[in-house]
């Protein structure tokens, strides 16, 4: 039976999240103090050596992103920025909320270390406005850090300064995508930008910008304090470290669990979440939220890692796992996901604006068919989603192919 291994949640439930003294007593800010004695490039190399990959969903190497931002030249002679993406809008995902509500100083320490490594002196924490408790606790943590001299002008014994502010999202799912988030931060409508350029080259106000999510920043103090070799002892070779999995649906103990990467879906459902609710049989799981993939029982013993799941044509995504027992209707689940994408499309580009509507209409046709080849209609939907993925401006237009292609692979006969 597997046990939890905690890095991002090491202090959760053990300290008062509003008390900076309790955070310091638990070892807080020791990694920052150690970092300030190093050369900034050493920190980037340490993070790179750890193999940490972004915990927001894409899994891009965190150290590489830091190096790109560090080496970028701002053509506007402005500052470099650091941003924490706390706009957690993926259905079924609530890992970042847990960190902000139970250990907000850890996230801030990770941002401080990262800002020092790239030379950023200004940063923002972009939180979805619905997260009222997260906002209150992060606001208090920032006040604590200013009071104790961890934020503001010239940290003790250094020439390094950093100012952090909270900015609130307005409920847009699309603003969880980093380039759309930048538009929102600049006070514009949350429309996606065309890339390249990427934020590391031309981000907030045209300046080099490092963007990571809450869980990613929460891993950095541990890596600095214990070293990349120690961090790599957890997880797998290509997906090192730990991951917070948020499990919901038809399980006995829904909730959040931090375990080593490489744990299997079966272990998460049975050992962590107590098994399928009411003794029902497992039918399917949706991995990664709405912009995720359906999987059947053949994936239950596959290690949960970026590359291992890719081999099964599935994704890890944000770490959300929605479990469905055999009483659930997969058709209705897929229908709701496609309606969600239709609702959240910003409408800027035709492939997404028209495509999401077309997919919902095709689902309606399947629903109304008494006879006919529903499997053929599913294939048409998959083809439509592939066209959207190839031609849309942002990841939302590329999202419907994930649940559709995985449904076609694992549950084609269901239709």
C-alpha cells in the first residue's frame, strides 16, 4: 500500500498558514537565504538538474524556462517580470488552492528564489476571483513578507529587491493559459496571443517574463535546500519529484493526495481514495480535467507520469482524476465537457468559435438518432477536433481532441 510523500504539502495542516513565524520555525526561507549566497545561474542550473517539470499541465522543464528568461534581452529596456499562475480553472483541479490556503509562504519563497535567479524585481500572483479564501491568505502572507523584510527594497545583505502584487482573474477559463493571462494582466480582454514569441522573450508589457503555477513554485525551496540529486530520488527518471493528485467522482474518499510521480492510477484510487464508492465497478477515469483524456481499466496499472501516460495516448495534465463507476453515462460526461468548451471559447478565432459549436451540434445529432451509425459520427467529431487543434490560436481550441480521441480509442464500442 502506497503512502503520501509530501513536498508541496509538507506543512499543510501542521502550521498556521497565516503565521510567518511558524513557517520560519518549520524551516521556511532557509532555501531563500541559501540562494542569495549563490550566483543566479547556479540556481537555474540546480533547478534544471532536478528535472522539475511544470505542474500546471504541460510538463515543460522548469529550469529550461528559467534559463530562457534569464538569457532574454528586453528590447524596451524595461524590467523582467515573474508571475505565479494561480488561475486554477480546470474542472476537477483544486491542488493550487490547497497550497495557497494551507502554506502560502512556501509559494512566495519559491517565487523569490526564481525572481533572484532571473533578475526580476517585480511580480504578480494572478488568482481566480472565486478563490476568496486563497486571496485572503496570500494577501496576509505578502503583508507578513513585507513586514519581515523578505519583500520590498533590498533584502538584507543583498542588492536584490522584489515587489509582489495580487491580481484577480474575472472567471475566464481561457486566462489560465499563460499568454491570455498576460493580456488580462495588461488590462485587456482575455484574448490569446499568437506565439512565438513566448513569454520568456516577450511577455508582460513586452518584457521577458517567467510564468509558473503555484505547485511548481512550491517545489523550488525543497530543491534548493536538499539538492537536485535528492529530489530525483522521488518519482521516475523522466518525471521526477512528487505530484498533487485531486481525485473526485465515484470514490469513497475524494480529496487531494501528494505522492511520488509514477504511482499507478489503481494505487491512487484504491490506496489513497479508498476504492470505488458503494462497491461499484470501475468504468472509466478522466485524467487532467476537461482538457484531459478518458481511460479505461487497461490504464489502471500504468505509472502516472508525463511520458508513460503519453504512450497510452493519455495525459497527466493538472493531476485531476475524475472517477466514473459503471452506473455513469460516458456520453453525458463527454457532452458536458464539449458544452463547457463551447461556453468558454473566447470567439477570437474561427476554428474554435465555430468548431466547439459544431461538436455540440453533432453530439445533439447522436443523441437524437434512434438508428444510424453513431460510431461514424464519433469519428467525424474526432476529425473536426483534429482540424481545430491544428488551426486554433490557443490551447482551448486544441483541447476537444483530447477527450474525443481518447473516447474513440477506449470507448468506441460504447457508442
